C-alpha cells in the first residue's frame, strides 16, 4: 500500500519504513514514531529542533524525515521568519500532512462510539445500529464489488484483499487447507467495533456477498486478536442470500 501507513494505538506508527531485519526495523519504526509524534506535539519543526528535542543527531533525524516524506506522513515547508531575516536561506520546517495528522487518534473513535450509543438509545436500539452498520459497509463496498467481479473466481479473495488494503486495512489472502483466509492486519474502526460488534457482522456479511459464498469470521482485532481473519471455503462460487451468522461474525467463535 502506498502513502501514509497507520499511526494508531499508543501513538505508534505501524509499518512505516520497513527494514530488512526485523529487529532493526522495529527500532527504526520506534524512532520514526517519536519524530512524527514530536511534530504533532510541537508543530512544524526544523531538523535542528527535532534533533535537540529527541536527543538524536541531525543526520539521523534527516534520515527518518526522508522516510516519513516518502510515506506522505510529513512534508517540508519554508519556515516563516518574523522580523528581519539573517543571511542565507531559512531552514525548512517539517509539518504533518493531512494524511499524517488523520492517522493519529484524534477522539474520532470516542465520537463515533457516542454517536452509535445515541442511535441505540433514541433511534431504534440495537437493530438501528445494525442497519447503520450495513448501510455504511454497503456504500464502502461499491468500489470493492467492481474489483472482485472483474477478477477470476480463484482470484477474488486476493482482489478483495487488495481493495481492502487501498482503504487502510492492510489485508492479505492466503491458502488454507480447505479454502482461503482473508487476513486484515489493521482495522480503522477496531476501538468502536469492540463496543459494537454489528460493524464486524456487517463486514462479514458483505464479504460473503462479494465472494458469492458463506464465509466465517475466525478472529477480530476488535476482540483482542492480532489479525481479523475470515475463512473462505474452497469451491463455492454460488451467490448466497444468507451469510455468516451473527453468532460468529465479528466475534470469536471459541
């Protein structure tokens, strides 16, 4: 997936600038997280300012900024100078892009959960929340439907994974003994779905319709698993009207 990766949960940038060795990559990402977070906390910052705040060399800061610029997390800007300007060009200041800022938690999860609680109390209870979840994912799935229907039957899970990745779900499809597993390594609404499993249930239902087969949700990030995992049985290409049951969709079946 191109562009900004996800900055979530404890203000951590996930999967930004992967390095060949896992230990090195983890350390690099951790430092890169600190650079991005410092810019969020203090506003547009120069290399020198970041180096001083974070206790890093300017060379190290530049290296991390280069990666963050490539990922569309930050962008260089001409630093504003108030009063008389000294000799030479002013140092560039690095600011978060809109994508980089939106990737940080900004109380949107809390607002969404409060809105859904209001719907449940005042606009029809749990059934109204479920209807909202279905309409939300239906609108989101229009782009997925085009991609999936254009793929060969055996490539539809992979096509759906790529479409989900474009929406920030970091999804992959892989073979399983009697079918395939669709794995979503990130869930933008996990914190809200933890309180409202209707979001996961609606998503599972739309996967079944898109793929033309019953699917089973095996695990969800919202309920403590590391990955949202959906099982897709092999050899069923008939469009179904009934999808994964509410007893398993969005909840761990165990």
